[in-house]
């Protein structure tokens, strides 16, 4: 069990991410550029229009991920979206050319977006450090690559973990390795490594387990399901960073198209998750809250009213008072207490009952129990 962290947020370029802050939305480019630089720029522009906070790329080459071997375990799963290819062929097709990186970083700055990357080897980390990358993401498949995590952690930059395929022990190993090597700010993302992931397999209950296992750490979701449902639900379960892949149009195809959102869908994720966060009432602090929107309808609560004309000195009984709407009389909890008391003045039917309308010497000496079953 981890000792609870004292810090309640992680800051990326001055933007606070944590339980008491609105969700931070990251648009993932991945391979959706389809090898076209202008398309990559267009996707970034559409991400900014959708309202995301950050744009994430990947920094690797096919040679840093695998070997050019077309047999046995180097072939990808026959039933997946990349069937018939080798790992090497996939990564050759999917990688973001390193010569694009500086331009992408510069473009993000003009759009007011934070940009960061997932490095896949030490050379990628060194390259990204030259660009002053403000944060790093460890991809799910790299979570067990502890030497890489140690390298990234040594930069001292915020570190985000995707946890697809990982056991709790593997997540623990990754977090401990990062902290031993200098990482101070860590975000852990619940991730299902299905591409795409059916909503029924989203397993968002894992967020509660992660909260218990890693108390005080900022949590989020890297999501490969369709639409905004999983991000919305995850906000209620404590997620504060949401990552989704984005493309111009799924009909354009590409390695990641099947589990990527189109711009209008990304905009829905941004707006809906923010509304979900607002619905939690966190902005009111950790206290019981009754919002102002209730006030116009509070009149419909019940209270004690005179239901039959009562003369001065007459005893209140279940036959001349009752609990009805609206709420301008005494609270219903005083109903049995006032039974048996005497009116201090004439009371007309429809009058809200008040303490001032009762003889003072009878207050506190009502005969409520006598009439309890009347």
C-alpha cells in the first residue's frame, strides 16, 4: 500500500490537474496523420477548436520498437485491426517523423495548446528534451520497460502512465521506479488495451481500486471506446485526465481510425466531461450543498397549516390543523408537539401556523401523544 501523497494535483505548464480541478482533455494524434504533415497540422487545429487542453504525439522509429522479421510472434494478431502485418511494418507506417516534431511544437504554441509525447527509447527522450517537452506519457506497452521509465523520470517532468494489460504489481513497479529516479508528479491512467474497446469492457470500476491502491495520486483514463460515455462516467469515479485519439474522419482509414474520435465528437467529450465535473459540486468544497436552483421550488415542501377556523383559546387538534404544501408554516416535525396547545388569536383556515399564534404558557406542554392516532 502506498503512503498517501500530500500533493493533490499535478501541474503541466501551469495547468492544475487533480480531484478538485476540472478535467484535463488530451487529444492523441498517434498514426492518424497517415504520413501527411499537413494532415497532422489540420488534426491539431481541429483539436484546438474542440477545446482540448493538450495534444499528444508519439516519438519512436520502427527500429526502436521491434525487428524486421516476418514470421511467428512478430506477426500481429489475425483478428485485430492490424491483422496481416508485422509489428515492424505497423510501426514504419504509424510513426511520426522526427523532423516534424519542432514544427508541431511550434504550431501547438500558436494554438494555445500544450503538446507532449510518448517516448519509446532513450534517444527519443533526449530528442524531446531538446524541444523542452513539458511532460511525458508512458504508453501501456512500455509500462513494464522500467529502464525507459527510469530515463524519463530523470528529467523531473510530470509523468503520465497508461496501464493497459498491467497488473497492480506492474503499476506499482512502474510508479516506484519513477519516484526512485526523480519523478515527483505522476498521473496514472486506467487503460484497456483493446483497439477498439467495447464499452462493456471499459472496467471503470478499476478506478476505485486504483484510488485505494494509490491514494493521493491523480487518476485519469486513456480511453479507446467509442463516444463520450466512458469519459463522462469516469469523471464521477475520480478521473481527471481524459485521453482520446482524434482523426479528421474515420472513413479516411488508418491504423488508429477505428478507435479515434472525429472533431465534433471530441468537442462533445470536452463539454460533457466538464458538465459531469460540475455536477459533482466540487466547486462548492467538501460540504453539504443546496444550490440556488432549488430555491424557486422550495415552496412545495410541507408545513403545518390551519385547516379549519380556530377561535382564540381553542385547542389545536388533528381536525383543525394539517400538514400540507406550501412551506410557510411550522415544520412538520412540530405537528405532534403543537397538538393540544391553545390558539393565542383567531386563526382563519389557510393560515400557516406559527409559534406566535400559540399561547405561550401552552408551548412545550402540548398533548400530542393523546392525538397521535386520531
